[in-house]
């Protein structure tokens, strides 16, 4: 079973060590849902952009999908059945929800429908997959405004 490495989180320079905030950010960082900035900060006071929010949804589903695809009979050292986490429906619904296996670098099949998101945008793949599955939509003027 693919389980998060709860010992990997080394902390961010702008989150006080040992606080509840540090613990929560550590868990979601270890799960691969969020990651800090390249300068070693997390910037918890910054507003989350639309692209960052979609990326967190994408990473959450990817993490759940990877956990659910692992062997359910494996020994769970933490005692929790991670394969039982689904976002509604059953495992088959989850497997059909996202058209990827968790491997990065796979090209998106079609171009996004928004004029303000180019294929070289850092969250292009995440936006495309989540939009293709009906989780998000843009504005009537054919924009997404990912930095809003």
C-alpha cells in the first residue's frame, strides 16, 4: 500500500515548528497535496489562487487514487485502511474519474478552453484534468483567471 511518509516533512521557515498549523501542513505536505515555495516558505498568509486550489484537488484525488490502487491485504503499520478513502461512489467510480495513473509527464489529450491558460502554464495539466471531469469551469468570457 502506498502510504504517506510522515517523516519527510522538514518544515517551512515561516511556520513555527510544533504548532497545530505545522502539524496540519506537515500531513498535507507528506500526502503530496501541497508543497511550499522553492525558497523554503509556505506563505500561509497568502490567498490561495484558483490554480493552486485546483492543484490541491488534483493532488488529493491522485493521492487517494494511488492509495486505493494498492494491495488492500498489505500490512498497514498505522492501522488505518487508506484504501477505504473514496470521494463518493465506489472504487470503480474513482478509477474512472481521472484519466491518469499518477505518472507525471503524460501529455494532456486536448487543449484547455480558456484563453488565459497556455500549455506551458505551471498548472496546465491539473487544470485540464479537473476541468475535463466537470469539477471546474471558467468564466463566460472564456477565461479561467488562474491567479485570482
